[in-house]
């Protein structure tokens, strides 16, 4: 099977999966009164920006997030499995189908990348590291996709996230740890900063 | 509005309804561009205006506000510490204009719910299909003897951000080295429940560097206050709270903290048990709904009752009261609360224009307080409406306070999230 076919298959299976997820949302909640996904998503704007594009300086943009990534994140917060300051308390206020409704609302929004300062030299070094160690999962330079959004995300937030992964305060996927370790070995102490500046440069 | 006074205006208007007006909305279904007039350019009013246009650009939205720029009360305590300038919390209405909202700078005298008109002191009248009223709070000036609008020019309340905030800041800066600042906290309910205590923290943050022997005394009629445990813990860590050398002292109701009168000439506060003299006095008076809520017959007691499904006034149809002025129990009077209430009202107004039932409402509150340069705390809640009791209840097992004994790194993160909350809230309401 050629690479092109494989891509097409992946796209197809993703479409099927998205369709299934969308159908789950549309099954009406039996008797429970229920606000729409849009109404629920509107309440997030005070911290994550109108329609999920945060104006910073540190709360992350959640617009255009892959619905599965959104749901995983909310469920992890709900179960206190991911370090947070406030999101664990908020996530506990929503039922599973409400979280799905919000996920779909944000998936449909366009993310406005964060306008933030970055060091072009570091960003250049980061671009190379990204291509080699991160692009396979965080595709298209870390644009919203199957893995968390990195491109145009607020730098302080990505910094907190990496601190949490590395200090054991967030579930660190083995594959990711291997790649981050390799990037740090190749790029030295500046490797992570370089990556963050690269993502900040994607505006 | 020249020949009849405001009360007559309302009386005449209400009289007309009783005389035989029928209320119905079928006409609205046909209107090409229904009109909404928004009274008040704070969080509730701005958010409603923006979201009405966002959800249905056919709606003509006119927002009437007395000032040509908005100065936010949230983050205004940070001006007192010198951490922020007043300019950094002041915003014009250009963003709303870009969303197609018409901005009128004038003062609303009263709303006529029968003829569906808003009258201004400038002599204009604006017809509406729905009216959103978000006037914020007003003070009960009579509550503390010796304190009134004029005295407030010398002894600030600083509870509406602006010149009052600058005045308090200047007084703190020029007070003697070992001076005392007295903050008179209000009884419940009032806007921004953690505000007086964050204020004490921000003043302490300034004094710690510039007047280390200063004292900040909070005189409080209440027995307890918002985020109390977290404030006390933060003050203990940062300002020696609980020791003889504490920079901050809190005197609650049981300790005689209720202030009865002020002698401005000697800067002396008479509380229930003893008198307190201070170099700088900040009085935050007891509160009630903003003036226009009273002139427009929207109150029951101090606040405006609403149907919490839509935030439509329980007293007059087609009028929606948002934010601090409404009785939105059990939500606090906060910026974030007003922001989410406005979206519920906007959606309900549009549903009505389309002849549909309103959707089920959902509300959130998030509120940050900054106690020191690297010390932030928060409270959060997700709410749902109990339709049976018309009460907005927190969803069980959710929300609550930042954990006690959180690490310094977590407290530091909450400061930067507080700044994000501020910027995103401003941008969401008027950007």
C-alpha cells in the first residue's frame, strides 16, 4: 500500500470515527434538561476567549481542538488525573454528553493563533527539532489535530504542560517521553525552549 | 420627559397596560430586524449586545451608557498596589461598534415597559422589542452616618473603578510611614464578594515594599467572608497574619466590626464597640440595584427579580435584567456571572423573536483574587437551573475553591491565569 493510500485510509477512518462521535451527541438525553453544546461552550469564553481563541497571556486556546483530544482532557480533569489549578473543579460540573457537545462546538471553530513574542533563532532550531521528534504525532507543525494543539498556543501554557509531564504531574505517554528525551539529548538544554519558540512563531 | 417626571412616566405607562393593552409577540415574528436596547455598558450589557449580534446579525442593537469608556472593577485592586495603571483597565466601545452595536452616550431616566420605550435624560426615546438592563449596583448612602457622595470625594469608596481608584491610590502613597488604612467592608449581598479582602491584600503588597510598618484594618459587619480560609492562609504566608506584627487585621461582626458612623474631619470611624482612627479610610457602603432599576419599577426590595430561565424581569415583560442588579441566587454578583447570564438572555431573546421556547440555561462563575506578586487563588462554579424553585444551583460535586496548602508553583500559576481571565473576559464582552 502506497503512502498516499495509507493517508487516504487514515482520513477515511477518521471521518467514520468523527461521524460516530457526532451521532452520539445527537442522541437526545432522555429526560434531563440539557443546554445545547453551544450554550455550554459559551460559558468557557471568559477564560479561553470567544469561541475558544484565547487572548492570553497563559490560558490555552481550545478552538479547533480535535473532539477526542478535548473529551480526553475534560475526562482526565474530571477524574483528577491531570494537574490543573481550576479545570478539575470546572470539569466536574459536566456530564459526559455535555462534554461531547462542547467538544463538537469547539472542533468547528477556527483557532486564531496567539500573537506573541518569540526568538527567531530559537524558533529556527525548534523547527528542526519538531520535524524530527514531534511532527509524527503533532502534525502540520503542531496545528490542531489528533494530538494537542501546539502551533500558535500560548507559550506559558505549553511551558506549564511540559513541567507537568516532566515532573510526573501529568500522564506522560511513553512514546512522547522517548521523543522528548531524544530531542533534549540532541538539542541540549535549550531544546524545549527552542520548541516552544517554534510553536509561538506559528502565528 | 420635560413635563412629566420619571415616576409619572412609569405610572402612565403601567396605567395604559391595565387599561386594556394586550401583550403578545406575533408581530415580532414578522419584523425584519427586531430592536434591542441595552441599558448599561458594563459586563452584562456589553456581553449581551455582542452576543445578540453574533447570534443574529439582523437584530438592531443600541447600547446606552453614560461614560464613553469602560473601566473594569475586576483588576482595579491591582491599581492600588501599583501593579497596574488605570489606563490598563480602561477600554473604549470601538470593539462593540465593529460588531454593529450602536453606542449612545446618555443617561437612561426610565424604561416604559408598555410602550416599549427607553427614555434618556438627553431627551431621546428608543423603541425596543426587547430591553436588556444591566445597571450594576448603587450604594445605600444613608447606611453609614456621615458618609455621602460629597464626603466620598475625600474618603473614597473606590467601588466603581475610575477617579475613585486613583484617589485611594494617591492617599495610600502619601500616607505616613507607619500609617493605618481602614477598609469598611459591606454586608451581603454586594458585588465582588472577595473584593474587599483582595483589596486589603493588594494594599499590603504595596506597603510591604514601601511602608513596611503600615497596618491595614478591615472592619466587617459579617461573621465570615468569601475565600476566607485561603485569604487567611495567604495573609499568614505573606503578611504575618495572626502574629503581633501582622500587617492585616480583620475585625468581624462578633468583634464589633460593624461601622455605624464616620467623622470625616478627624477620620474616625465609630464601630459598634469602639472607635477607629485611620490615616486612609476606604468605605464600601451597603448596596442595592442601580438607579434605573428603581426608576423603571424593576425591583422587589433591593434587587430585581427575574425568571432565571431567561433573565426576563418578573415585573415587566420584554425587559431582561442582568448582572449585579438582578437577584440571581445562588450566583454571586461577579463579572463572570454577568457574562454567562448575558449569553443566556441573548439566546432567550432570539428564541422569543423566532417564536421558539428558550433553551435550558447554563451558567458558570470563575473569580480570581491576587494576594501577592506570585500568589493567586480562585473560586469556580458550574450552575444549572432548578426550574421548580427558580433557583440557580451549583452542580453537585463541582466547583469550589483553590485547594488549601497548594504549592507555591500552583499559586503562581493562578496569578497568570487571573490575568488570562481578565483579558479574555474583557475581550469576550467588548472585543
